[in-house]
């Protein structure tokens, strides 16, 4: 089994990273370099998480071999580590036997593996990904221009980190003679990077340790989920309106530039590049407006202004597309929750949907049938979520306790260290690896889920369903590469396998040996690494009482809080939006079914017994002569002289049109803004 487990984990983790990238990014439309950089950063970070438990079990086995060779002499079936790195078998027999782990990794493999993974991830997070971020957001029209812009934007960024490194170097040199080797300089750089990562890690961990168990507990309540969905609908409506307004304003600027720059101008190629980034509907309308223009001449733009306009077009189009997709997905979630409420009160144990699914896979046809779905949604889901929430809550309490007590080695107070040491006494490597994997995976979920949830004024936002922009993908890769190494070091400290924290004389893991001795900077290893993680306790209390959400509400960034008056108003508004959208879809579906029925019934009769002069094909907007001859069979409902389509328009006049096409332009070339009825909906917001 030597090396086989490592190879399997490497392959499985790659497909996991690829799946997440496919869910959040667009593998077919985004730049290949952006996708490659993001995939590599996520892949390396996930590798550290999955391989570290194997490193722990291998180190414990080596410690057993070392102890037995020093105290009990040669051992039967035991592999001893010699100075040359080989582990020969001995023919002598004693009573103590060190059983080799099933996932034992040969000597010399892990140090090389950790070196490649760590330094590649650090190169990505500190050098390549920041450069690629600026490159992707640049409005330049050539590769050389994008590179120049990226270098200028990152000059301050790189200079700041260089200043921090020089400051640490001066501090170390002032407290000792200048005889540092290259390995010690590497240790100083690693320590500086891990210190920055640990600072951010504790903040994210304190939020996730409380929010994840609480989210599962609250999700067991159908009333809470429905109210929160209504709240999100009201917020998303304002964001959608803002995105449409922003896109219309940017398209106004593009239209002006399109009219002012003629086809024989030197800047025309840049304008054509900008036009290719605009939605198709706007491109067609701009072409018609240019044909209808009467020689109006605007001021010619500069190349710098075209750079900025190109950058704004990319951002506005991406944001508009994100809000449109999120808007539709939010409606589907709301309809599903309302269907669950109706199915609970139904005597039939059969889940009924208001609107049929567009695609029915083989899982829904044969396994997840409507009956199975009813039992899951209406019977088992609530209990499952609550049991899972209790287990996660206990695990969170163990993490907080261990973070506050892991510095104590006599007695051992860290719960994780106690469990690992008990399993070590019985050489139960499977339990050691499973416990290590569960602990580090839970900590990573708490941190990574917070990374996926945070949103900084649309500047950084990870959106599923292939709607995440290139900048956010690369920013998430940077955060992962900066947070994962200190998180793993913190985990090793919790189980007392980091000598810089536990001060124990034992064999180090291959991972900590790559990090170097943190004792070179004693104020960090004996101070910051020990006491700063205790701050997670205060952050958990702040998250439990929603202090962060209340502060964001005061700043105008509204978050859902059940007992908040403003949240209740937004819930009512979101409920009304969902009701109107449901009514619109139902009327559209009924009209479509009615048109198909008329076409099927009268189209066949007209084809069999009527001439062209007496028959006109039915469509969605014309009436057929057949209707006039069949008044006794069909009654076309009218009210106050209006057709059905006009009635539907009057009923929904206060609802925003959610068609895929953007706001249309008027004849004079101005884009129409949101209608006054829609603005009336959000005046209170």
C-alpha cells in the first residue's frame, strides 16, 4: 500500500477542485489562464488538507520505531530508521511491536511533496494571482497594455510586503549577530506569511464555528427558511434594479462613443472590441441608432477613457448577468419552499410542484420519486438537520476549548490532543487518520465557507451556477493559499505535534519540518501563536449575538435578523414579489397551454377541410376566422373591452418585467430606465 493511498488522494482531490471550479466558474467562456491559476491554487490547498492526516499517522509510527529502538532494543517486524534514511527489518524479537500503518508513505516522499506544494502555493498567492487579477480586470486592448497596467497596480502591493519582510529581517539582525543562513531567511519569510494568515484565520474561524451549526438548526424550520428567502428576494430586487440601471448608464456611454468614432478612425478597433463585450440586444440597437442618426458629432474619446470604459463594460455586464441568474434561482427556491408547505398539509403523500421541472434525470425518475421527496421534505429533513446541528455544535465547542487550552501539555487539556494520544497508545492508525481528517476538515469548512459567503460591495463575491467573475475566482485562490498553511499548523498545535508550541522532544511531521523552527522569532512562537487563537472565543460570542450583522444593518448593508423590524418589512415585500412572479408564470403557462390547444384543434380541422381564403393560422397575437365561425364552442373572455393580454398587463403593471432582454432604448437613442411603478415598490427600502 506504500504510495498507493497518496496517489489515490492526489487524483480524487483534483476532481474535487475541478468540480468546484466548474460550479462557480465557467470552464468554456473564462480565460484559460484564470481557470488554470484558480484550479491550481484550490487543488494545492485541498491536497494539504487531505494529505496531512497521512503525515500524522506516518510520524506517529516513526516515533514508535524510534522509542522502541532506544528503550527495548531490536523489535520483531519493526522497521528502524537509520542515518541513511532506510528502514531495515530486524530478526530479533521482543514483546513490543510497532505495526506499520496501512497508509504508510515511504521516507523521503513527503518532504519533497510538501516543498513542492507549499512553495508553489506561496508563489501563486503572493506573486502570480495578484498579477493575474489586475491583468483580468484591465481595460487595455492588447496583451502588452494589460501587463503594463498589472505591473503598475501591483507595485504598491509588492512594495508593502517587501517592507514587512525587511522590517522582520532588521529585527532579527538587531537581536543577534549576522550569521543567518538561507534556511533561516526562508523561515523568517514563512513565519511572516503564516502570521498574516493566522490573523485572518481566527476571524473567519470564529464566525464559522457558530454560524454553521446555527444555520443547520435554523434550516430545520420551514418558516424560517421561507422568511429568509422572502428577505433575499427583496434585497435581490434592489440589486437587480441597480445592476440594470448601471448597465443602461454604461451602454449610454458606449452608444455615444460608437456614434462619435467613425469607421476610418484609429480608435475604431478599440470601440469594436468594447462592442463585442456588450449584450447582443444592445449591439443591435446601437447599430440601428447609428443608421438613423443625422450626423450628430460628439467629442472624440481618448485612449485612456476607452480603457476605463472597457473596464466598466466588463464589470457591468458581469454584474447584470449575475443578478439575472440569482434572481431566477431565488424564485425557484421560494416556489419549492411554498410547495413544501402545501405538501405538508396535503393528505396525499406525494410531493406536488407548482411548476414542472425542465429536466428529469434518471435519479428523479427511479430513486428520488415524488413519494420519496415528500417523505424527505415533510418528515425526515427537519430531524436530520437538528441532529446534524447538535453534532456540529459539539464539535465547535471542542474546537473552541482546544484553541484556548492547547498550550498546556502537563496536564493535557486539549480534547483533540487527548484523543490522538489515546489512539496512539493502541496504535490505532485508522482512528488517528479519521479523527485528524474530521477535525481539520471541519476547521476548513468553517473557514472556507466563510470565504465563499463573504461579499465586499460586489468587489468580491463567489456566485454559483458559473456566474463568478475572474477577479473573485483568483481572490478566493489567494485566500485559500494564505489560510491553509497556518490552519494546518494550528491543527498540529491542537494535537501537540508542533514542537514550537508543545515544546516536546519528539519526531516532527514532515510538514512542520518544511516550515522550519519558529523559535527564531520567539515573540511570535511563544506569544502570538499561543495567545491570539484565544480570541476565537470572543468572536464566537459576537457571532452568536449577531453583533456583526447588526453593525452591517447600521451601515445600510442589511442582513436577515428574525427579530428586526426592518427585516420584517423586507420579508413582506419579498413575499409580494414572489406572489406576483408566481401569478405571472401561471398566467403565462395557462396562455401557452391554451394556444397549443387551439392550434392542435383548429389547425388540424383547417388543414383537412378549409381553403387558404377561409383559414388563417392561429398565433399568439391574431384571431382566426375559425373562431368567428365557432362562437358556440369557444368563448373568448373580455372585460371592459380589453383582451386577455391587456388584462394581464394591467394586473401586473406594478411588477418589474423579468424577461431576458435588457431595458430598451427610445427612438432618440436614450436607454429607458426602470418604470415608475417598479420604483414605487422599493421606495420604503
